[in-house]
C-alpha cells in the first residue's frame, strides 16, 4: 500500500495545477501561419510547411482554399500532432474573387484569399506566407516583434538599395485584431473591386490600404532571390554588392520570386535548399532526425571535383564524352545567352548544371568551386576566363582546336584522342 502524506498530496495538486496551466498557455501560444493555396500548388505548399516544421513546433496553420481535399488535411493533422501543431481547412466559397484582374498569368485568384485573415484567424497575430517560400530558422523572433501599433510588418519591395514606400506581400506579419477592428477585409474587397484593373494584384491593393502604416522588417525575413537574375539583366550591380551572404549562411525566409526552383532551369540562389526540404521524409522531420540539420549536397550529391566551361556557342568539343567518362566530376556550363536545345539536353546527366544568362553570383560560385577548367568551347573566349583561371593557379585542359591560351600554360590534347584528356584528368584527381 502506498501512503500519501497530506503535505505531499497538496504539493502534488500544486504541481498538477501548474502543469495544466502550462498546457493551457502552451495551446494559447501556438504560432498562427496563414497560406493561400489551390490544389495545383499543394506540393509547393507542403514543402514550405515541411521547412517550417523542421525548425518550429506548436504551430497552427490556416490554409485558405476552395478546392483542396479534406483527406489531405486529415493526413496533415495526423502528422502535425506529433509536434503539438495543427492545420485548419479554411474554405473560401461563394466569392467574387475570380472576376478580379491579375497582373501575371501564373497567378491564381487564390492570392486574394489573404484578405479574409481577420474573418477566420482566431489568434491576435498571424504570419502570412506565400507558398513559394522556404523557412530556414525558428520563427519565435518574428512572433515576438513589437508591431508598435502598426497593423502589419513586412519587407520593403525594393530593387537593390533604392528606397521604396511599398512592401512585398509574400511575407506579412499581421496584427489580426487591428485588421478586424478596422474591417480590413471589407475595405480590401471594395478597393479591389474599384482598382483591380490597374493595381498590381492583391499586393497593390494591400499597399493602398496600409500605405505608410506598416513596420519595416529586415530583408532576411523575405529574401527575394528572383532579384538575382533581374538585377543582372537590368545591369543593377548594386544588388550583388548588398545582398551577398557569407558562404554557408542562409536567409531566415527565402522567397523564390521570379523563376521557381522546381523548374528545370533556375539559376537563382538557394535552389538546392528548396529541393532539400521538398524531398525530406515527414518521419525525419517529426522525429527530429539529424538529417534535417544537413544539406542537399551533403545528402544527395558530393562530386569529387568541379569543372566549368564558359561558352558563346553550343559547340563544345567532346563535351558529352567527357561528361559520360568523368561521372565523379560536376560540369558547370555558363553562357551570357540562352542555350540551344542540344545543350539543355545535357541535363539528363546528373553531373551537369547549366547557367544560361549567368549572373555574377553564378560566376563567383563557379570560381569558388573550380578544381580545373575545360577550354573546349569553339569560337571566341568568354570573359578572359583562361587568364582568370591561370591567376587562380588551377589547371586547364583543352583540345588543339579549341585552346584559347596564348601563353602555352594549358594541357592540350588532340581532338581525335579525347580519352587522353580523360586519362590526364583522372591522373590529376589522383585516381
């Protein structure tokens, strides 16, 4: 028989009451995160949710939609329970949003669903995220920010370091109570009905309503990598100066504006980060296995060496032979223009990456990784690459009919004997 002293029992009750108080508080402190989505984008939605769950728990996801199946929500809730989280199926039906004009063909009318945040979100604060996003850190900092009376906080929608009065709507930290008090949903719908033909979608409308009424967040919370290629095309060198990260560092929130990482050719930074989270197993995430703290390259592909080819032509001597016979070497092929179809077709090899219209970030990445250079492109040399590589003291391999080296420092081989080049490269690699 177990004897319970009165004092011990009272202490037990105190502990029990504290436990339930903490549990109640725990429930109340769930971080609310809102998405707009449709069934066509559900794999992208699940990818961003995976990334959030790797670094956070005690979450309450709201998914505003009109066509996602209830079965998906049932399975997601089963998973999320493991990390004290849940997902809410918010159906937006009988709406007029389909009639509103959108500035881009790839946008869905579902983008307007965020207007309804104050109508459905019960918590006082919510973080709205687009579905083309990856979260790489714990989000507690964002939820603890003092909004200073502003109805929302966001990131400036600027190009380079040019100041802007507008915010990007892909990441919004929303004071839900404030939106509810001013009936923001009704006002946004009224403004959209009036200005949807001329405004830049819902982002333009949101900026109308909250003009000069938003708190500026650091760009790490909405780092728009689409600027990488846009800046290069428009000659905005300043973007590359102010947006560079130390090797290995990541923004807190990566926003894949512009070309998306799931497209076959997308050279903006952090493409592999999206694929890392996309391919993670839910069991690894929920059990907090070590795999979630690693990287795509570490887990999937770690070549023995890196080489590169800069070209202004689709004609590269024996390039396919070299790719096939050096599978342990990763080939980066860069051009200032778009590639012909025969070059794009080289992507069937897992050890090939192509960089059409390459940016300064692509170029620097290539140089940082470079072990040796292949001077095998016909016609003119690109960007004095041979002398650049020589200054790095990296070996160069060329054929006699492609060599651009006037200083005779290159390892030159007959174009009739590509096997000799392969043998020399393998010898260089210590094979």
